[in-house]
């Protein structure tokens, strides 16, 4: 009885190959950082030629953008889970839980995040943070903010812009002062957004 022959790697479906390349790129970035990973190394990890990588992606920046989107999607999904799990009316607990979630994602350790923090990668870092903040603020706007508005009066104008400045500022503060207490971050959020901390029977 003959042994079945494994299908060659080149026979994989385009979507499967695309996802395989993205997964290998993310893994390499986590292991070695963004700056040190070449297209040749990605191709070697996947087991294909450099030419096939360029068949799916026009350049290395396109791969970097996809890895950015992967990380951002994970953070936004975590925000959605936090919003879904909030205790109705308990604004104080929701704030603290959100700060804990925020700090957890900022403190996640791998070479991808560490490399983005280096001065020579400032452009990449700013691109990543800008996209992340915009995505997070948009998710908060259509979930938490709308729910809060149904139970409380919103005492700020230009809500989206205020949230953008707030989240961006919190990222900068935690990066420069990693030991800042969670309660300080909670107070900053509460004061900036003029939140009504009273409980209510309506979901906030």
C-alpha cells in the first residue's frame, strides 16, 4: 500500500497562503521586532519564495499595516467585551475595569511593541497609535458613549475629539510614567469627561 504524498505548499488556496504569510510575519515581529525582519526571512519562515510574498503584498509596509490591524482588532474586541460585561449603573467599576484593560494591553511584552518604542521607529509608532486610538474611540462612541447618554447628560462638547485627546494622553502618560496608579488614571478620565458617578437603574 503506497503512502499518500503530502500536497506541495504551492497548492494552498490564496486565502490560506495569505493568512499563513500574515501569521508568520506577526510571529517574527514578536520574536525579533519590526526593524530586523526582512521579506526574505518571512518567506523562509513560510517556506516560499520572496516573489510569492510580493505576489500577495506590494511591499513590506503593507505587511506591517496588516500586523497593526491585527493588534488593533484585538484591542478593540477587548473593549467590546468590556462594554458588554459592564455592570449596569456602576460607572466607578466600569472605569476601573477599563483602566485595568487599557494598562494590560499597553504593558503586553513582545519585540514588536518594544521595537515600536525605539526613537528610530517613531514614524511607525505614531502611525500605529493613531490608528489604534481612532479605532478604539469609534468603538466607544457607538457603544459605551451612546449607552451613557441614554442614562446621563453628557457635559462635554466635541465628544469624539475629547475622547481622542484623552486616550492619546493616557497612552503617553502610562508610557512615560508606568508606575502611575490606576486610581489616578480613573480620576483623569472622570474629570476630563465630567462623568456622573451616581448609580442609575438605566444601563450606563
